[in-house]
C-alpha cells in the first residue's frame, strides 16, 4: 500500500506505552502530533513518583521481559535501548516461595535445566523440548501474529502463518499443554506463572502463549537502572525528537464529530481541531467521550468481556535492610486456582492470597536511602469489589507476615518509613480503568486477535484506538506494538 503524502494534525489521548509508541511512529512520518496527558508526567500506569524520604517508586510494570521486542522500537529510529539507559540482567531472575521450600530461577539456561532435572527426573530434556517449541511460537507470534491490525481473519492467511497453525497451538489451553511436559506440581506452577500476566487462569489461555516462557526464562529478566520509568522517558525522548509535542495536565473531555469524522477535542474546556485522533486511554472511557450512537460498543458488550484482574499495590519504604529477599519474589504458598476463582468466579477478596514482591533496591541503590529498602507489593484481585482502606491494610499485614517468615526479619510493619496503597478505585480515578482493571482484557481464546475490540472506529473515519484493551493485548511489549500498528494505519490513511 502506498502511503498518503498528506501530512495530518494528529491528537493522541494518553501517554502510556501505546500512546508514546503511536506518537513516535506518526511523528516520524512528518505529521503534526500532539499528545494530551491528564497527569503531570508521561507513562500512564508506568508513572514514577519520589518521596521526601528519598524513595523512588515505579507505579506499575516491574518485569522487564522480551528485551529484543522493546529494543525493536528503538531500532526503528536508529537507536538501541542502551543509548538511553543501562539494562541489568538479573541473577537470579526471581524466586518462587512455596509452603515447604523455595525455588530460585537462575539467569543461565543450563543452570535452569539442571534445576528442573533435580526436581523431576527427565524434566531437563522436557524443558529443552518445551523451550524449542516456545521459541518457534515467540519468533512467529511476536514477529508476525501480533503485528496484524486484526480487521479480519484474512490477515492471518499468509503461507507462513497457515503453515505454522498447528505449531502455534492456538486451540489448546496452556494448562493442558504444560502437563504434557511436566508432572511435578511445582514445575507446572513455575511454567504457568508467566501467563498470569495475561489476565486469566492458565486453563483459559491458549497454549500459543508458551512464547511468554521463552521471552522470560530463556531471554532473561532485566531491570533498567533508575527504574522501569527510564523506558517511558526514553520513548518520550524518541517521540519528541521526531517532533511530537506533549501537553500535560490536559484532560480530554469530549471527542467532537462532524459528518462521520472527528473534528475537534475539548481539552480543559478549550476546543482543538484535528485531522485524526488516536485514543490510547482506556477504550471504554475513550468511547464515553463520544455521542452514544457513534461508539463501537455498548455497555452490554463490555459487561460480557473477561477483564484481567485489578490489584492491590503497596509502595513501602522500609528503614532497614531486608535479608534473604530477591529483586523479584513470588509468594505461592497457597493454591493458585483458589485465588483465581476468587477473581473470576466469586468476585471477592481471596481467603488465601498469592502475591508478588519487588525490591529494586537490591539491584539499584538509587531508589532508596542508604540502609533502607524500596518494597513494592502486588496482590491480584477481582475488579469491582470494595477496596476500603481497612481492607487494604488487612492484606498488607498478611503479606508482611509472610515476608517476615521468608526473610527472618521481625516487625516489618514497624519499620515502614513510607506507605502508599493503590487499588481498584485508584485505577478508576487515575486511568478511567473499566471496573478498576489493572491490565486490560484477558487474553482468552475468545478474546484473541480479530475477537478483540477493533483498533478503528466503525462509524467515524478518522478515530483509532490503541493500548491494552485492543490488539495485540496487555503487557508492555504488546502495548508498544499496538502503538506501531495503529500508527501504520494512520500513516496509510487517505483523505
């Protein structure tokens, strides 16, 4: 397809990863690009804040996986991620805590293979077979499958994808797939863990997403010095170099249309005319800025969707070093399915929760004062439930008790120098997140590819959507790809 030579005035709503990506790629084509962000800084869910005590907290993403996919963004503009920040390969990658032992996942793949063999005889070779298949899915999935705009299924009828259909395991579920390779329950849990990022039970996630295991365990777990926010700043810098302009504290209140086209945005009470609008804000919220008859989807549509969980987050400054704690630690002493049932079935707070702790001060001394720890705790929960402060506090104390057991340190609660909670109502207030979801739509089989909300408004010629509620799905690398997909559509848009 031949690109349009007409340069356009483009508005992008929101500056999360998909918005930053879309801004960079559209500005690169010479369009006049304006990014409107309701907050005072870029990043969306990946914002960062600093405290008076000297703690630096990443508010959202903390797992830096698929470094090659992230680096592809910078390559498209003639750079590498290393031109903007230092990326550390973590060793160990993370630790998983069970009720009777802990498993430490090493950086080196051969060491990981030895660990599997030690836990289950023959599992080392099975890991090789699993990862070989996962690598294939990763190469096809992340290079071809996820790059489609998903207007219709014909986009997937290329010889390469057609020939890969069986190997991609699109119709089998992840839990059954893992069980073909491993019988040890802890190994199965270790292999199922990566797809939890996709927002559903492993039994409802397509086996295609074993590519996550390759993108994590084989390619490694990383950390950008200075925090995950360094990626946000780097992407913003790339977009600004291309000519994109950023407007902060700028809340988009209405998308105005005329003759089936967007004509202007109402921002902080003022009208601004645009030729094209890309909404990287929450999809449901973006559509609420339109007259009801112009929306792609009604309320009943959204009620039927399966959303990834919300979460309870605590940002804690601890005024003492915590021994025996890794950068990433997964607390899986309790049953995964029971916790998942509370999220998707019962829609209630879990009785025996799982949770995750990130302690970046183990790697980066600049994110906490001397002899202190920066501690980020996250517990997945159902959307739309009561998240009053007393409930949050109850679960904080439970998580700290379990941390104390693992680390051997006592009275962690009394050592808290800084404390901030973040939960469902905060996601709704700060990000207009539907139901207070934290990750977007779950990547279930009936919400994959063409079955996701469309990137283009069906009734308005020049309105597009990007981000974790549309293709290709939730997560940092997919969101970056989403911005590129929609930018490509806009760059080819004819008048």
